[in-house]
């Protein structure tokens, strides 16, 4: 008698591959490496890490050991077994069935919406720092934020209809600009030190970490927030060339590059800004404007570099948008959502209805949190709420090697199970600390209550959609 779990995986693979056959294979290894760098290296995280002071490197290493390496190991292993369009959604479906897979995709989708809704704030801050003191009025101007949100989403929807043939060049350009910007950030202390204007720079500081609630909170964010994202690219497996090989290679190439960028980038931030003065929305533009503000004509070039950070954010938004529009598409393939979401553009073969729906929803989520609070608190809410959705997703991802590998027709090696257990525990810690802000807010109780209610209501809506659609299908 054949193994039913193995045949179930084979059936899903055949169905997904037949559906994916109509998608264009636009992404090669170079595209995937640059996409990994753009996606994983979030510019805000060097600001979060800088609040740890000289202990930042120790906490980065803790986060790498307890989350970054386990995540890379699990993603590489599962992607080799099942390189399918939809990524973690498909893996959860094989491991735990349709219901949990739908909720994983739902939480993934809400997470992407929340992250994209905060990117508009980051881009506006970058523009203000690039222009200089003349644009100080922009930092807390909500009308300017609204304009940036509307222009970004309109442009992104229009570009996404063309598909990854255009989107990959946006992502590649953003990746190249990000690498140039971070290289400038890392070199900046050496340049200013040569002029005798910098006395406090410690690029490699192994100070023992001070274990406080704040530091553990930030460390959990560095793990589940900063060092996350390798699994996201697997959503686009059906649009990659040789996905089993190239996605794995892209993780192996990009992982050490990203780790060095985070550690050395944080050291540069601390060379110019004290931990309590860091702009958590736009730390890199803040530091570049401070470090090179007195360099005459060079400061003009730095303004262009800061615009490069904005280019990275646009590229990041393009990646999130691509993934967020594919999740409803594959759910439509499985009849977990109406087939309307799976309709493809006749020429470009992109999910046009899903693109319009995600664009409109993201715009609403971008503007709603700004009502009644300062932008820093709105950004912290969006970021923390996104982190708890991501932590829940990671609990499912790490649970697969621990308890569900038989459904893949494979046995997880002991080292993979050990890595998955460590990653699962860090995901739980990350979820716990999301309700505690690291900045001053109007009400810490209200802040926590809003995040908890958003998670409960969102998952209740997701479960209701699943039940209603299953009844409709029957």
C-alpha cells in the first residue's frame, strides 16, 4: 500500500506545478540574492539595535544563533523537499492541512499589509533627511504622509500588473542602492575619524550583554523582525528558475553578507548618535546627514545616498506586494478564496484582481493608525503588530520539522529538529514582547490592548472566511 502522506505531497506538487506552468520564470540566482538582501536587511533595525549601546554586537550574535541560523536551515531543507509557489502556505498545507495553511497565509498576508503600511512613513522620513533642514516641517506632517502613501500605492499597483519582468529590476536596483548606502554608512566613521572629528567608534565591541527587560525586548525584535524573511522568497518559487537550487544558494550567499551589514551598520550609528537619540524610523539617513553635514559638496552626494535608502524601501515594498498578491492567488487555486483572486492578466499573467484588492487594503492600513497619535507611535504600533503575526507564522514553520515531517515522506535529522526547537522558542519570546513598546507612548496599556485585539479579530475573521468558503465549496 502506498504511503498516503507521500502521495498527498505528490498530489499537491502536481497541482501547484500545473498551475505554476502558466507563470513566467523571471527570477534567477542574481535576482534572488539581491532580493534576499533587500528583503532581510531592514534599515530600521540598526536603529533598534543601537538602543542597546555597546552590547549591540553580543545581542546580534545571540539573535543570529537562536533564530537566523535555525531559520536558514529549516527554509533550505523544506524548499529542497517542496519548491512550490506559495512557499510556507504549501508547506503548512502538507504538514497540517488546509485550515492551518489558510490561517498561515492569512497571517502572512496581514503581516505584509502592516509592514507595507509603515514603509510610507520611512520613505517620507528619508526624503526629509535627504533635503536637509529646509524639510524639517515634513517629519510630523500627516498630509505629506498621506500624499506619499497614495502616490506609492498607485505606482505599485500599476507596476505590479506588469509582473516580475519589471518588478525584479526595481528590486535589483533597490538591492544595489542598499549595498552602496550601507557601505557608505560603514565607511563613514573611518572617513570622519581621519579628519579628527570622531573619537567614539568601536566597530567590534564584545561587551557582555546587560540582561534587562528592554534589552531582551529589543533582542527578540532583532531575531523575529530583523533576521527574518528567508522563507518569503519561497512564495515566488513558481516564478523562479530552478527554485530548489537557486533559492537555497541565494540564502547561503546572502546570509553572511546581511549579518555583517547589520553589525557594522549598527556600530556606525552608535559612532554618531547616542542610544537615546536614535530616530527609530530612519536611523541611517539621520546618521548620514549628521556625519557628512559639514563636508560641503560631499553632503550633496550623501543626499543622493539617502534617496538610495528610499529606493531600497520602494524595492522592499515591491517584494512584499508581490508576495501578498500571490497568497490570495494560490488560496484561490485551492478554492479557499473565490476564484476572482486567481484571475490572471491575459498578457502579463499576473493576478490583477488580487493586486487591486491588496493595493486598496494597504492604503487603508497605511492611513488608519495615524489618527490621533504621533507618527513614531503609529509606526511602533504597525511594526509591533506585524511582528506578532510573523511570530505566529514562524511557530508553524518551526513546528513542521519537529512534528510533521512524516507528511513530507522524510525524516528530519536531529540537528534540524534541534534548530527548529530553538527557533520556535525564540518565536514565542518574540510574540510575547510585541505588546511592549520600546518608546514612550500615550498609554502602554492601550498600546498592548490594541495589538492583542488586532491579532484576535484578524484571526477570527480569517477563520470565519475559511469556514464560510468551505461551506460554499460544499
